C-alpha cells in the first residue's frame, strides 16, 4: 500500500488500531499500553518502566505504529481523540490534552466480601 493510500484508509487504520490495543490489553492486563502512529511527536511522550517497545506495520504497508508496554507515564496529545494516530489502555486519566498513566494494580482475588455492619 502506498503512503497516500494509507492516509486515505481511515476506516481500516481505525479498526487496526482498535484491534491492536484490545489485543495488548488482553496480553498485558497489569500494565499500560500505548500505540502511536509513526511520526507522532515523541517529545510529547514520557513513559517509565517500559517492558516492551516495538514497531508494527499496518497491513499492506504504507505506515507503521509504535507500541509500548509500560508501568506509568504521560502523553501530551495533539489532534483529535480518534483511533487513527494513537490509542491506549490501562489505568489512565485524560484531562484536556494530557493523558496521565498510573500503575495498573491487579484486583486481589482474596478480598473479603463487603459486610453490612448495621
């Protein structure tokens, strides 16, 4: 796929990024995941405790995405909040143009049931 075709294929790119972040969330339930289109301003990203970073080619070529699996961090996003350029999963809060990632804590399976003390 030519780069111009990549940029025109908004529905395909959106579905690709959504499927990719869903897969990462299932594979790494206790970590944050971030997907950024190649060319996204990386100076706006600060991640800590990175366990994996790789590039993933869009099917058919023409563009690629960076994938990070990490503990915590921050992203200053530019542009809209769509699926074309970026996506994330995990424990995050979006406020204006800032996404703050906090550590993902596993839910304890040994928690006591809630008891009404009345």
